[in-house]
C-alpha cells in the first residue's frame, strides 16, 4: 500500500516538474503539456540506427528509469511512507545514482553515432567532477544524524535544517545534483544546440519517451534527496508531512530548473577544474566544520 | 552448510575465470580486468567466511574494505602506467613490452 | 533448512551464476565496451551476493564503487585499444593452453578445499543491518584503526604515483626543449 502511494507521488511529482519545465522554457503554462507531448512521442515512428550495439541501445533508457526509481525508493516522504527503509539509505542513494552514468555511457556508445558518443563520454568527464561532490556532503549529513538511515537524517534536522547548519555542503550538493540529472547549465550529455541532442539524438518514438520520463524522475528524485538531506524533509507547522515534502521538493526542482535559464552551459573541462580545485576543498572543509560543530556544541 | 559451499564455489569459479583472463590476454587493460575478477572472487569468499563462520567479528568486513581499496588503487596506478606507456610507444600490448627481456 | 536459508541459497546461486556468466562474457566478447560493462555487471552481481549474505554496507559500497570504476575502465579501453567496437574480430590472446589449464587448476583446487574442508559449525544469524553499520564503524575506529590509517596513506601514495606517472612524459620533454 505505501509502496503504491509513494510511487504515485513520484509520478505526480514528475508530472508537475514536466509542467514546470515546459513553463520555464516556453513561457506558456500548459497543464496538459506532458500528456500531449508524451502521446505525440509514442505515436511517432521509432527509428533504429543502422548498426547499433543492440544490447546497449535497448537497455539504456530502462536502466536510467530503474536507477531513478531505486534512488527514490529509499527517500522518506513522511515518517511511515517510504518504500524501502534500508539501514544504509544515504549511501544507497549514491549507489543508485551511479547507474545514471552507466545508462548514459550505454546510451552514448549504443547508437553508433557521433553526437551520442561525444555526449556520453562528456558525461563521464562530468561524472569524474561531480562524483566526489555528491558523496562528501552526505558524509557530513550522516555525521550530524549519527546514522545512515534516511528517516534518522530527517529527524536529526528537527532543530535546524541542514541547509542552515552546513550551508557550504548544501551549495556543493545542489551543484553536484544538477550535474547528476544533467540540468542546464550542466546539460552537456543532451545539449540541445551544441550536440544536436547528444545522448538523446538517436532515440526516437517510445524509447525517447522512456528516456525523457526517466530524466524527469531523476530530477524529482534529486529534488527529494536535497529535501531529505538538507531541508528537513517532512517537518513543518500546519500541513500534513507529505504535503511539506512535496512542496519543498517542487520548490527545489523549480529553483534548479530556473537557474538553467540564466547561466551559460558549462563545459566539462571547466566543470572539472571548478569541482576539483574549489569543490573538493570546500567539501572537506564542510566535513571538518560539521565535525567541529558537533563536538563543540552541546 | 550448503549455502557456505555454494558461495565458496562461486568464489572459486570467479577466481579461475580471472586467472584465465589475466594469463591469456595481451592487453594491459584486459589483464587488469582479469585481476579485478580474481579479487571479486576473493571478496565473495571473505564475506562468505564472515557471514557463515564468524558473523560477530567484524575484522572480516574490514578485510573486504581493504581489498576493495586495493582494487581501486591497482586500477588507478595501472592506468597511470598504461597512459605513460601509450604516450611513449603508442600501444599497451604486453607482447611488445620486451625491452627488459634478457 | 528454514525458509530463510533456502531463499538465501537460491539468491546466492542466482547472483553467483550471473557473476560467473558476466565474467565469462568479459573475455569472450570482442567488443571492448561490452567487455568493460560486462565486468561492471559481474561486480554488481557480486555486490548483490553481499546483500544476500546480509552484509548490507559492503554490498551497497561494492555496487556504488564498481559502477564508477568500470565506466572509467570503459573509456580507458576506448582510448587505448585498437578495436573498441569489436567489429574486426581480432584474437587478442596468447598462451591460451597454459592459461586455460591454470584457470581450471586454480578453480578446481579452490573447489576441492571448499567441499572437503571441515568448516565447523555454521553460524545461524548475523547481526541486523542497523547494528552492523554501527559495529563496523566501531571496528574501524577502535581495533582496526591502524589498518584504516595505513589504507588512507596508501590511497594518498597511489594518487600521487598515478598522477606523477601519467604526467611524467610532458615534464621531460619540456626540460629537453629548454636546453
């Protein structure tokens, strides 16, 4: 029962983020936009490139979908609404998100096309940049919660949400989260202008629909992860817990989507420099800072 | 008992496959993949011994962490050496690496 | 044989066969990227075996680390190998007979030990997952602190060594041109 409810909330979140993304990028709010767009994609002809690596070509979109759903499965929406309450929940989010990269490498190599391959390998460069930055802030969060269980992480923020307790880690994690779900300005894998769609270029028809749906789910999952780890999850005064979780996650997703409109695209070479020269020292400082705060404050 | 033997059998098979790969491949990257498979088999055995013989002693899990670390490090240094060799010679085929052969 | 042991044996056998099958694919396929990703899925199956043996932290760690490592291995294969797509059907092996014999001997020796050694009493249950993470942390911080510190220093050494090896050639060339 709770599994179905959580997945329903995930689907609803994905729908709302799709409407938001359409609104932000076109300026017109169309509530039925995702449905018409999805049906149009399903109705279109499904082309397969000339000599694809069949296994990779077919497996990549479902793998992206599965990894996004698995990462969402360990995040609590309310105190008793979680699909799988793993003992190492905070680490499992990272394990599931690592398969985003596997899926994109497959999607890059599979279609036997130049733009797709360049997009896929560029995402690998982005991965080397963001992979440290997405784990280290979670370490600091787990330090405060004294547990890897995601429910404990939310409970530990009852006094003060982590965004205010460890602001450096919050900013680093948000940047890394935008890199994971390849939102603009870090959308090199499927750059619409530069790489003619990049990883998505060779997918058409229902496979493209699965790919786009997977990406939306990934955005929702990462927004939910930011909410759980940094914004206090379900805590809030008046509304029921799940409403607070949903509201916070949607707000985070909207903020992440809006940033993309105002910042130019960041190539993976620059992103690598920024992450390794600035991001990792900041993340290490964050861990040290949280450690000092935890040991010194009563 | 059966479960332990099943896990150890899987570890043994992985070790054999990894050994075949490490000895038969000519390319540095493929040899490293053989070593990775061997280490994976060793880790399966370690966790099986921990779980079925001594689940209260956690140094078994510590050993697995050390093996995982060694896997990552061996790959890193191996690829550093491979990069250096590729730059100087143009390939990483181990059949051509006979400069030190007496 | 309780239901739990039967389930555990079944999952161990299933994921073990998956790991072995993917490991065989690694060396039989001629496409390099398929080889690297088959190794990835083999290691993921090993991670799933850890989860089946109730070592939750190790399983999740294995799945996470190996995904990243093997994808990086994939790009190195594309960079350094002659035929990454595998369409040329080259045979890149040497001393095939020796390595087959060595592999079989190694596997059979380990199997013989596994079947015929007296392993003693088999423990019934492991600590719960929540307890395990805590106990593992305590083990790292108390008894195995020296090992952990050594591992940390080793990681640092390996990082410096790998970086120095990978960039060494440029420095030598620059010094040569400066003379």
